[in-house]
C-alpha cells in the first residue's frame, strides 16, 4: 500500500490517549516523516500537549510491532498461518454460525475498547445487539467509568456529565476525589494550575491515600484510608448542613431525598468519621468550609471512586455534595467525572456496554428496544443485559461462553485477577483478536487474528469527557493489509448475511448513528461530518441551529421522571475484601505519568521510558522497616491469587498500611511478575460491575534471587 495521497502538509486530529481529548496538528514532510504539535485553536488544550501527546507520532511511524496480515489456525495444536482476509473472515463466520446455531446467540461475545472510534462502536453494537441477538458486547470502559455512568443515571436521571472544561476557569473550589489529574489528565490539570495563577483564592481539596503531584498542590489533602470515601463525603455533608452552607431553595424545589440523606449523615459525628478515614477532624471541617464559602464548586473524580466494590455509592455520595449546595447547572459548578479512555463517552452514546442501548435509551424498556429494532431493521433486541467485562471471562471459564472476539484491548494485563482470565482464554473454544500490535498477550490464544488500523490511519469521531465530539482525520495509510475496525466488522456482518452493513463511508456510519439520537437527550441529528470539520468540535446536545451545549441543567430540570435530582442516602460500608493478619497491607493500583494503559503504544517511545522505566512497589518506610526492606530492594508481593516481584520504592507520600503498584506492565519475556493484576481481586460493584482495583489484601517481603 502507498501513502494515501494526502502527500505532505498538516492535518488536524485528536489525541488518542486520555479522555481530555486534546486537539493535535500532525505535520507530514515530503519523506512521510510525521511530527505533532498541540492545536492552538482547539478549545480543550489551546496548543498544549502532555508528554504522551507530544510523542504520538513515534507510535505511528514505528511499525516494528505491527500486525500486517490476517492469520488463522484450524485447530489449537497448530501454529497460526498468514491467510487472506476472505479466508480469515469465512472461518470466523463459519465458527460463529455453528456456535450460535448449537448453543444460541449468548454463546459468543465481543470485548472491545474505549479507544474505539464512535463509528466502530456503533457498528459493533448494531451487529451484536441487533443481529447476533444478544447483548454480549462490553468494553474496557467497564473497568474505567461504569460506576460514574450508573451514579449519573441514579442521581441526574441520565448518564450526563453536566459541566465543561471552561468551568475550571469559573470556579473557586475544586474537590478532586480519588484522582491524580496532574499525571493522568495533565492538560486539565494545567488548566487548573493556570486558573489558580489567575485567582490565588481558588481552593483545591484532594482526597487520596497517596500524596500525589495533584495532592501536593492542594490546600487540603485528605489522605484517607482506602475505602472510606463515603464516610468522608458524608462527614463533609454533615458539616455543610450544620453550618447552613446548603442551598435550601434548590433542595426544596429541585431535589428528592434530602431528609433521608440528612438523617444518614448525622449518624456519625465528624470526629468518628475522621477516625474511620484516618484524617484529622480539622481537615474535614476545613474542606467543608472551603466548599461552603465558595461561589462555584466543582467535584472531579476518576478511578479512586469508580474502581471499587462500592463505586456507585462513592460516586453518589460525592454528587450529593453538589446537590445539597445547589452547585450544579451554573458556571464553575457541578460533578465532573474525568474519563480515562479517549472515547468512553462516545461509546456510551451508541450504547456501547452490555446493559445500554444507543442514545441513552433504556435496554429494560420495551418501547426503546422496539424503536431501535425498527430503526436497524434488525431482529428482536434482547432485554437481558449481556456479560460485562469480568462476567465474560468468568463465563468462558465456566464453559457458558464458547467464543470471544477481543478488539483493541489487552485484557491479560488489564483485567483483575488476571491469571484467572488467562485460564478462561485457554478454555475458550474460539478466540478472535482484532489488534494493531503483536504485543498483547491475548495473541497467544487467538485462533484468528485480524490486523487493525490504529490512530491516524483511519477517520472517525470521538467524544471527550466534557461531551465534546471531534473529528479525527486519516493521516497515513495503515501498514500491510490492516483495516479500520469498522470495516472489519462490516465485512464480517455482511458475510454473516446481515443487512444494513453496506456503508459506503465512515461518514455514512456516523450519519446513521446521529439519526438514531434524534429526539433524545443527546440529539446530534444535525451534526454532519461537514459541520464537525468546519467547527472542529461540538458539545452535545445540539440545538436546531447546530450549536452545542456547554452546560446541562441550567434550567434545573433533571432527566428523572419528577425532573428533580435524587439525593441518595447511601450506606458508608466498604465491601472490599478484608485485610488479615497474614495479608495486612492494602494494595492499590494505578497509572504513572508517561505510560498509557498496557503500554502497547507508549511503551514504543524511548523518551517516555525516561520518566519511570520499570514497575515498582511504593511502600511507606515504616512498613518497609517492619519487613527489613530498604530502598531498591527486590520485594515479593503476594496473596492467594498470585505474586509480583519488583523493586521497592520507599516513600512517606503513601499512607502507612497501603502499597501501590503501577498497572501498566504485563509479561516481559514470559516473566509475568511485573503484572499488578496478578494480585487484584475479582469483586465488582453490584450495580456497575466495575472491578475493585483499588483495594486488595497483600503481604510484602524481601526477595533474594536463589
Ligand atoms: Fe493526550 Fe490526554 Fe495528554 Fe491531552 S492530556 S495530550 S488527551 S494524553
């Protein structure tokens, strides 16, 4: 294949890493060499890029790890061979048809990625929900923001992020709960820093068991014990109520549930709460005072709240603080979940999880199912939610699920209790892996491999954390015979004999998706590729003049049946596993600044390894001393699920009794002892089904090589 005829010049696109969604300009010289810079005209980043964004072009130019051709094997004892697209697709169609005929549509499942473009997500959902006939399609966004999705629905009536990034410049108080945006959403954090440079009165509260770079910048750092977030949020709520720092008129006219909430938060004194959270009572009162005296109040959160056995309750208890103070639907105020994945929001728009329908329609509602079925001209859509991410691998393990199609994600690094997930893939009758890179561990188990195009090699759209849809240009051709994900899925669907997948272009797919949003809360029916290209980006929903919406709920009307927001009086128990005499430490996992997820892209860039090159265990010096561990010692972290062996990094910045492992590393030359998810547990939140990555019981000891 030749370059696509764009020749040299510059094209605009969007960064493919985090949910901030920064605008990027890619320059291509006469030799095809790429370089990138931040798009100065983009409203998100205004020309800025973080270290990952600045090095995007290397990930595209380096083709050394790419999959170039389809491969397949006829049985598990054989090596895969290069085959044609037709052979690989025909074999997949034949196996899927046989399994569906013999075991029903629920015997196959698709596991995709929050990095998929909206068009890819749309085709995948249409294929599975409309035509295969089950809801067995989930993505790694389940591991990232499904608790926030559930909490938004329960409190605001729909999965609707009410705020925009510009609110950072309009607020005077930000509560960052369980997040480290200075490392994980750097451009948002740069905007926070700039806002405080302009307005030194801007107060920042951070709750985190680790003193991260974000926490170091805070006016109050609430270094809580993992799992005590709800107790903390309730205590702040209590102080606000007692001080009269609530919006009684907003509560009376626009919410439900305040009385029960008020009773609930009065059940513990602030002193008791402080003891449970292991922070000072003074610091809780100080945080509440900042909130109570602010003119605008933003809550920001990510995985510290979401990735928990009580993730939904943690989210609800934080959103409550916005609701009791009336800090929502006005500039500088509102709850703001920071999405980890670049297009987790776009995926939600098309119903890209096992329990959703397109355009925020309700899978449990028969009318909604029938509407989508008629629109797609498909078979009946099942009312039964499909397997979620972890359920899928459990079902493979139990033999209920026979085949899985893994698309653009690396579950053998990213799923909790990952050795169990690996056993599940070994047991699967048929595994399809649709991937750009040869690196993911899943390839070892693949019966069929589809080579996929990656960022800059295909066009499409993504939606960032503030509901902003942007268009991504195709800049170079994909190498070898790699194809865009949407095209692979359409070819498969057509070979399955399904109608409605003969799209002529990505614009056609996008147009169909937009038409399906008509009349819903995310209506973008009038937003064509041409409008998007001209405007560069638009926040949904759009009005009849094609203008986007910066903030939701400015009219104080919520999407609940009563139009009131719901204040939930949630229990404050933590349902994580318990530490024991033998497993006394709490393991929490997370990201480091310069790596992204399982490093299939950022791991290719040598500059990004300069920050932190290897996996490590962060441990408090007191915990280390009790175990005779010194800085740089090799240590073994264990529990009943597995072992990790890395060097110790002693730090007073982590809470005593808590240890931290970065989540990025997988197997290196058959050594999987860097993989944090060997140790994480398979508990999930009962509503969102998001795993409890932030709380696993472990023990650590020094390790000497035999
Ligand atoms: Fe990309 Fe996120 Fe960095 Fe922006 S902040 S450049 S979207 S990784």
